[in-house]
């Protein structure tokens, strides 16, 4: 039974790693669940509660950065409130269009919201680009947190 649970733990971590790149999957929380399952199966002997706390903090940091990065990208480019709402709407609508919708939905939504607010095509493009750059920064931060989580887990196993 332990082997099956460890395999499930590994599967959660692998799917979580994929989720750091594919926005439809909650990558870091899935990784944390996999690490917590492995710790539980091992009676918290090798993977301690302290290691899980560090992993939880990394998960929270990555999650917050990912949420805030797109918003900050839009704000840095001078986005209006309609553009921010457009980015949110684009994110939600993009869910129905697979990976391209998840990536470009917020960009298109922010640009449309900005265009509706100011009727300035240049500013709308600038806000869309800022939102996209924020999305990229958030994804890179999530990937960094995922690798930091792997390093903490490996360190707990080795030491």
C-alpha cells in the first residue's frame, strides 16, 4: 500500500510541475499535496513538518506572485479599471479555449477593456503587452518556486 501512495505522491508532483507551465492546473498546490502525502506515508520521519512548512510558504509565495504579476504588469502600463476587469474576464473566458486561451485571454481582455475605457488603440496595445509580460513573470516565478520546492524536498530526503 505504501508503494501505491508513494507513486500517487510522485504523480501529484509531476502533474504539479506541469501545472507551473499550463495555467489550467494548480501546479504548486498539487506539488505541495504530493510532498505532504509522501511525508504522511513516511510518518513525517524523513520529510518533517518543518520541511512541509517551508514547502507551504513557497507554495503561497508562488501563488501570490502569479496572481499579482499580471495585475502589476497591467498597472505598470497605465491600465484603467476596465482593463483590469477585462483581464479577469479574459482569463475566465480563456479557460474554454485551452492553452492559447489561457495565455492570450488576459492579454485580449485587458486590451479590449482599455480600448473601451479610453478609445486609444496604442494604449490598449500597451496594456495588453504589459499584462502579457506580467503573465510571463508570474509563470517564471512559479517555475522558480517549483524548483525551490523540489530542492527543499530533496534536501529533506538527503539530510
